[in-house]
């Protein structure tokens, strides 16, 4: 293994000079630095990141928490896969590497983060029910951001969920719908996207003198398609006269569409559907699904900027940062304004 002392002998410079050239520190002439780096490359020198981290206390590692138990989508998740890709690209440009943290080694997420000596943590998609593990980060000295769960003491970079629900309600009412329902994904005190979308939806309907009572709302146990199908079947048994439904995700909307197809409910003639996420299949459904596309790139860039600033000593001041979602109008909502 080539060391800085080998490079020093080959170039005639001292070991400290070689070290400064390779780490980009110190006041060296461009010619000196270029010669040392060129020689190091020719000799196949590889920096010892472990030794460097021990001396500088910097590892340039960012821990990633990415679990997906409820959807089982892995890295194909319509939002979080995009967030992960852009986050990785952004932090790599700043000289950081990412490493996935897990609890498979019989240690907590925080313990794993310390074991790996990460400088910061991004909670991109946490596992429901493990929030105590995430709250540990808020009490630790490790900077942290979240792009999903709302964890006290940790900044969350999230979509404008309530505003999206409001837009969905206004669109359905503008298209002449009055008998409207909502299919909700699961939510709790930390995972609030579904309930936020509901609140915005209710606010939008209220502006037009409409209300959404509890019997027109059905909550799913999980975010998977089958859960959406079962939830809508329960709702439709109570209110077969509804003309439109807003689903808190495209995957749940696909369950609604599956139920409608099995029961010969014509879409969108008998039932209009709005989803959320702009899943990769949504534009290919029949009819193509009107939905919301979350801005994964901006969420990731904002989260990475906040985290790197915190790593470099600038505390995160915001509890929430909200990013607007784009409303994508396709063919799944019928215009009822001229219907008899």
C-alpha cells in the first residue's frame, strides 16, 4: 500500500508537504501541488479515510434511514426514491458519502450512527412504530433532517399536503361534483400526510358550502393497493351515490379503480378519482389518473442544504419547510356541470 512517505521519497518533498497537497490544505504553489498529486496517482495512492477521520474528526459520511414496511416499494417509491437519488447526488457534490443505517445489528439507529461515525442523518422514509428511535437524534449532537415523519426537535422538509387537499376539493367542486368522499392512508402523530390532505380537502369543500362528514371518510390500514380497495368497498356500501373520491395516494387510488372495474362502475362517468404521488403507472391507467406530483428534487436539495449547513455549525432554525406539489390534470375526473 502506497503511503505519503513513499510519495515524499519519489517527489523529494517532505511528508507534511505531501499531506497538505493531497488534502488541499496549506499554502503550496500550483506546480508543487500538481506534481505531488500526479505522482500519487501514478503510484496508485489511495487515501486512508479512517486514519484521516481519527485526526480530523471528520468522516464526510451522512447516514440515511430508509425503511418501507407499509408499502413494500423499496427504492421504487414514487416520492422517496426520487428524494434519495437527488439527496445522494447533492451531498456527493459537497464531498460527502452516504451510508444506510439500520437496526439489523441489534443496536438503535443512533447507536449505529455513532458506530459508523456519521456527521449527520437524513430520515428519508422511517418505519412506522419506531419513532422513539428517531426521537433519540433530536436529543443527540448529530444533526438530522426528516423528509417524511414529523419528529419533535428535528426539521421536516415536506410537501404542502394541506394545500394540495384544498386544490383537489376546489377542482372537484369546479367540475360540478357535490357527493364527494375521501380515502385516507394511515396516519399518526408523526406521519401526518394523509390527515393534512384531508384537512385541506375539508377546507376547500367548506368554502363552497359543502361538508365531508365521517361517513364519507374511510381510513386504510396500510398504503398498499389492496388496502385502498377494501376501504373503498366499505365506503361505497354506505354511499353508492358518490360521484367523486379523493385518495391520499395513487396506490390507494389503484385499489379504488380495481374495485370499480370489478363492480362495473364506469370511470370517470360514474365515479371520478383524484390521487396523490403521480406514481409511474398513473398516466397509463384507464382513465389516466389526475393526481399530485411531489417535488422530490426540491425536497432533497433543501434537506441536504439544511443538513450540511448544520454539520458545518449553522443550526437548523426551521421546524418545517413546505414544498408545493404540482397538480397534474388527466382524464379521471368527469365534468358534471352540464349533467342532467
